[in-house]
């Protein structure tokens, strides 16, 4: 099958790119352009895989999203202000470029320029989630802020699509909104009955694609929005995280098809590339608006900067807008290629920005803090260590288990640290001392006094998180001992080379512990 060639090329390009510590998705994008230059075109099967990947992505986002987060002023206000101001600024600049008789800009009217400006005001949900997942930051505050802004943008997108296509919700849409909350207890019981095996991902497929996508399409609403809403419906369930993990591999494979289609569908020409580069040059303006709008709502400089870097790209939604406009005859088909190239280039630009975000923040911290407001949100306030001698970063299963064991030997001297407020609330209810902080945040290490801390344990789930935290720990002048978990021997080696005193291979040591436990029982 031709699709196997496409995915094989994507693997090769992704492997090459990953050797330079860049996200493989850049290689997937490059593979699409390379295949297009060789004369290949996207296929129906690849388009279906791409659409499936985006639907599963939105369903997975919904599983991790609490509806109350969208009601926060610091989420919906920056998102709304940004999309409106960006649309106005971008459309005005395009009309100005048309005055200079630049290619593709001369035929733009006020309406079409507003349409293009609107499409460039969005940021990519696919890119943001992939970057945040790879860095293990999905539970962090700045990640939740970014996802909240992206969901607000999706709401604007759905309204636009409904108006522009003439597709309005029918009576079944109101029925869905009434019935879904009523049957949620029944749906929770079905999820409980799905256990932990192969039924769990099938449950996700069924509710994302049928109960979500198809039912909402039938009701006159956007199917992808349906997948997101159904995911949010299951978000409070205790198995929501497990369900998201069960879909992870399927989602990632399908999203490779999405990145391939961007390059495969692009019609390249000198005019198209030149126009795309002009629009890419406007990306810093978009980033600055993100930074200033979020900072003005009492967010820290670092949170605003990381959010701006996460959203420093153009969106795949722009492709949908341009495709719709081209189909209706509002724009020439060349604008679809312009958007495809611009989206791809901004992905390439944003990847190293996100990879080196902490270093960039440290370098420009003094200048960035000038734009902070005097008051901080309660979520952004630092919590004192209260004389802790042992810090455990990452209060998942490993961190919680370590906490319980050490607390027995060093009562009152152990403190857990986690980025998730929900996780902290659960631990505090059990009587554990856990504070909200990001171990990769340079500000955290600058604002605490760890002179009494004798040991730091890095038990965060992502290897890159532990590495970044270790770098910040060393930069802060910490003199105590450090231990860290790892999943593979090469990760242990890297941690030891960075100065970790002891490493714990999670899979290997878990097997040894199990064997020792059995041996004690039969002795």
C-alpha cells in the first residue's frame, strides 16, 4: 500500500530529526514535503487517518480538561482579546501589502483579508499537545492555560464554521445537551465495566467517534467538538487518565498521517513560498500579544512566556478555513498552500523555542518581569518548604510510595512537590505535606531556601522532566544528594553523568521487589 511508503518515509525523517533533539513531528512534516516534491499526493486513506488522529486528540484533551477551567478570567479573556486583535492586525497588514502590489495580496478585499487574518490568529492544538506531552508538562499550570486558550479558540472556530457553511444546530443538538448530563452516571458504569484490557481503548474509540463525532454531526454540530465534549464528560471519572493512556499509541500513529497530509497537499511556487515567509515574519507579533495579554491577568512572566512559546505557531484550523474559502470561491487555492507552508515553518520555529524555553527565560528574566503585575494569582504563589529535609518531586505512584516509606523513618521531614493542584488536593486529604511547584521552573529554585534539604528525589514520569529539574537543581547550588527514577538503562547512564548519586530503574527494581516479596512469603 502507498500509505506504508508514506509512513516509512515519515519514520526515517522523524528518526533523523530526533537525533538533533527536535520533536519527530518536524520530520513528519518534512516527509510530506519531500514526498510531494517526488510527485506523490495524499490519499483518501491517509486523509481518514489524519481526521481520526485529530478526533482522538480532541477526545483525549477533553479527558484531561475540567469545564470550570474555561470560566477563569485569565483563560477566556486573553483568548478572546488575542483572537480579535490578531484578526484586525493581520487583515490590516495584508491590505497594506496589497497596496504595494505584492503577489496574492492585490486581489484581497476587506472581507477576504479578515478571513485570512482570522485563520492566522489560531494556534495549533495538535502541535501544542504533542510538545507538552513530550516534555511531560500536561499537568502543569502553563499547559492547562494553553489548552484552555486553545479550547476557547475551538469554540470560535465552531461558531465560524457553523455560520460560514450555513450549518446550524438542529433540534437534536438541544436533545444532546439535555440527555448527556442525565445519562452520565450510566456512562460511568459502562466505563467501570470496561476494566483495564483491550475493552478500554475500544470504549474510547466508540465514544469518541460514534457518540462524539457522528452524533454531533447528526445534530448539526462539528464532529470534532463532539469528541471534545464527550471527553470532557468523562473527565471527572477516576479512569479518565487510564483511558487517555490506552488511546495514546493509536492517536500518535494517526497524527503522523495528519502531519504528512500538510506537506502532501501543498502546491509550491515562488509566490506561495514568498507569501508564506512574509506571514511567518509576523509570528513574533502573535507571540508578544499572547505574552502581554496573559501577563496582564496576574500571571507570572515565566507562565506567560511558556504559554506564548507553546502557542507560537499557526494552526491546522487555518487550513480548514482556507479550504472552505477556496471551495466557496472566496480565495484562490494558492492560499491553501501558503497556509500549509506557514504552519509547517512555524512548527519548526516553535520546536527549539519550547525545547530551550527555560534557558531563554533565565536569560531575559529581568526584562520579562517588568511586564508582570504587582499581584500574583494564588496558583502562582510560592509555598515555603517548612523545614523539609527530603523533597520528592513527582507525587505519582512512585513518589507517593516513596513518601509513605520515608515518612515512617523521618516523620515530619518529608515534603512532596507536584505540578497538579488536583493531585495535591488528593494527597493533602490523606495527611501528606505536598506543595504546588514546577521542578523545571528556575524561579522556584531561586525563591526557596533549600539549605536544610539533605536529599532530593526526582520521581517525575517523564525522563526529560527529571533532567531539566536536575539542571535547575545544580544551578541553584544544591549540595545534598540526589536520586532519580528512570525507565531504561541509557536514561540511568545519562542521569549518572549529570551527577545523580543513585538511579532507580523502575521496571527492573519493580521486578526485584516483587521477587523479594514472594520470597518472604514462602520462606
